[in-house]
C-alpha cells in the first residue's frame, strides 16, 4: 500500500456547536414533553374536584346564606378548563419529540430543533397557566371551607346540654376551647370529614359506635400503605389508641376534624412531595433511556431512590459526551464517503473487522486508477487511515513491475490528498491530530485482496495486471509518435 496517511479528524468549533446545540434541544424537548404530560395528568385528576366544590358551595349557602351564583360561574370555569386541557393534549400529540439517530450538521437542522423546543416550551407555559387557573378556583374553596368551619365551631360552642352540672360544664368548656384553638390552627381541612360528621345531616339510624368504627377503619386502612414513612405510621397508631378512649359524639367530631384530618393532610403532603420526586426521577430516566438508544447501549434498570438518581445523572453526562463523539465520527465518516465519490473514487466494497482485543474497525475500498484502489480504515478512537494498493483476488506481494506502477500512483494520490482535505474543511472538518503522512515509497507498495471485502455482485472490479497496463501504455506511446 501507499505511504499511510493517518489522521484524527474533528469538527470545527461551529460544527461541534451545532451538534451540541441539537442535542441540548432534544434533551430539553424531552423534558418539556414529560412535564406537560405530568401537568395534564394532574389537571385531569383535579377535574373531578369541581363536583366536590359545588357541594361545598351548597353547604356554604345552607349554613351562611353566602355563595349564591357561584355554582354557575364554577360550571363555566370547569367547561373552559376542560376545553383547554383537550386542546393541550391535541397540540402535544402533534409535537412529540423524536430522538435523532444522526444529526445533520447544518444551521437549518439546528434551527429546526430550536423551533420544536420553543413550541414545546410555549405549550408547557400554556399548561402551567391552566394549572394556575385551577389552583385559583380551588383557593376559593378554601375560603368557603373557613366560613363553614366557623359556623360549625359556633355550633360546637352552643352544643353543651342544659342538664349538665356546673363542674361538667366547666370541664367541657375548657376541653372545647382547646379543641377550637387546634381547629383554628388547621383551618384548611377536607370537607369530606365535615360531611361525615355534620351536625345538621346526622343520619338517625347511624349510632355513635358506627361512626367510631368508621373512623377506626379510616385510620386502620392507612397502615396498609407501605410507602408511608415510619414517623407517620407511628402517628397513625397513636391516633388509633386515642380513638379508643373517646366515648362521646362531640369529642369524636372534634377528633376527626382536628387529629384525623391533620394526619390526612400530612400524608397528602408527603405523597405529593414523593410524587414530585418520582416525576423528576422518571424524567431523568427518560433522558437516560433516550441517550442509550442514541448511543447504541443497553439501558440499565434503576429502581427509584435518591442514590439511583445520582448514578443516573452521572450516566447521562457520560452518555452525552460519548454521543457527541459518536455523532461527530458518523458525520466525518459520511463526509469522507461523499468527498471521495465527488473526487471520482467509487466505493466498491467494505468490511467490518473486530480484533481479538475487542476493538472494532471498518474498512472501505475505493477505486483509484485501473487496477488500484484506496483503502480507508476507521478506528474506534477516531483515527482515519488511507492507503493505496493494487487490487487482486488473492493474498500476495507485488511484483517489481507492479511496485513501479504503484509508486507512480502513490505520487498521484498524494497530490490529490491535499484537495481531499480542502473539501473536508468546507464541510466543517479539520485535522485534529496528524499521526502519519508518509511520502510515496516502494516499500509501501502492497496488494489488496478484494475477496476480503463485501462487494455487490453487480460491481465490476478491475484487478491489477502490470503486463496489460504496460501494453496499453506502449500503444498510447505509438499513437502519439504516429
């Protein structure tokens, strides 16, 4: 073969910035897409709360004569929000981000990725605005709750029976005062508890024991939730013990409104915080899985945990760097093929080689002159080597005549190599590291066995024949002399 020309090519600063820019856009697009899906799921889960709030307003009207006209307004808001959710889902289905197997290194390709990201960011803002509107609607429900609670607290204060003696009355007032203070400190409570123990809506057939058993079941069911931390489980058990000591309906009402509902709110806050962390973890996993697909690596499975999140973050950083390099090498390889063909070298065969060390190489064979070709080798570390040799269908050494012919072709190829690199530069590719640029020399003359390559049956390959080539050269000389 000719004097080896071994180089490590890399992208120019702008070309590399385009690759990194597209990757960042895809990563952010995936994150936006996942966040929008999360918001939509949250909005859909809250849509059922409109019926609950309407009942809250009805209860408010019953106890305080306030809230007239709010139900119709609430229905209108519900219809509006449901329409906005449907529109967001429709737009989201048309904006599903796709993971690129290979990037086009052009300004237009980067602009396309940036445009898609902006569309998803706009859609995320739109979804967040709907969520904020929904939060505003339910904040009014909290105000209604406070008014109802104030009314119920008043009922509790007036509830003491006239038959109670002064000592009992003093005890009940002190106890009731403490309960009222605790309720006021936790004024935002779930009205479901109020419905169950509303003084005006008691079911005559429901005994005190039935109500107590219902509260006991409500607490006991919480113990089956294995996701709750030990501190909350301990609090549930303490509440069950305290429940066993209650013997009067008024204490049961207060216990449920204060102790049980506060516990439920704490559990809900814990679940919400954990759901947020799980959502962030799932988003990170989605980025990781996408990068694995792009890099051609098998993805590991990571069960949720904070330590797992740190490990995935490290993997994401590693894969991003690896993927940038892979994308860069794929673009360089394609550019080599394009430039070689543009310069008149036809690709006639290729092969994949895996060494005992496990390293993978790719060889591509291009025609040069009649009976000679250029072998291009791509190594896993980014090196690209080019060597010229004579074509044959066997493994052998070149004859002296073939060596002479090959040396002349080496000189010709060396002259064209400078043009090759000029055209590569036009595609944004420069020499990152020059390893070898050997001059033409007989010692590099070699024969390439085309049988070692995968060549299509329709491809015609002209092997090296020094005698025939010498004869043609002699004929041309005779024609010129004539």
